[in-house]
C-alpha cells in the first residue's frame, strides 16, 4: 500500500507497531524504502522539498552493500510511517556523506544518520524522536560512540530534533552541489 492509500486511513495519531532495522541490500528492502521516499517527496509542501534528498534505488543498494542500515517505523496496519538511513563507514567504505565537518571522528567509531523521512500526515507525534532513539540504540549495539548528522541550516525541525537529543552543532559547511548552508552535528555516547 502506498502513502496515498495510507493517508485515507486514520493515521493522524500513529501508534507505532514495530521498528524494523534493515541491513540487507535485497531488492524488497530497497523497493520499500525507495517507494516510501518517493511518496513522502510527492506529499511535501514545496518549501519542505528542498530539505529532502530523494535517494535512488542505486544509492540505497550501494548504501546496504557498504554496510549501511535503515530504520523503518510502521503503524498498527504495518504501513511505513517513518524511516532513516544509518551510514556505517569503514576503511573499505569511507564515504560518510558529510560536508566540511571539522574534526571528523575515526571511521570505525562513528555512524551517520541521514535520509530522515516522516509521513507528513504523521508529523508532530514524536516519530523523529523515535528514529533518533533507534539510531542511538544501534550505535550502542555496534559499539560506535560517535553520532554524526548533517542538516540544512534553515531546516529548523531537523536542527531542533538533533539538538533535543544532544547531537549538537559542531561546525558549518556548504554543499558544493547546490550551495546549501549546512550544520554538522555530533554527539559522543561515552561508550
């Protein structure tokens, strides 16, 4: 069921049924996440579309093959209502997706949260908080004490979400592709 169908049901107060951690590059995982992102993008206001970078299927497949993961939150009807990607960089796969971050942690000590997407009809119900909490739990499990993220400086919702969870602004950068002014965020878990 796509997001258009899901919006016809009462999901304005989503009760999270389960959190799924995708680790496999199988076509099903890639298809589910890609379709959700496309549906989200189509339902965003024009002003919010600039904050959302739609990932291609190829990007998602490469993400998983490089050891990345994804968090997916579903409602009681098993409809996807939120997702985020976790980059787990390594010597073999060093791309973090970060721009101009000062004092970058060692690759084997960090995870990067990106691609946070929440169904626009479900916003304001703590799903972003749940995604960040799941990210922290994954970082603890895989013993990576540094949490890193990047936001557009004018994306107040994302900046506030990370700061609320102690993932503070540590530097600024500029995306050379489109000139977007960015904040780099960091939190040390003390593992």
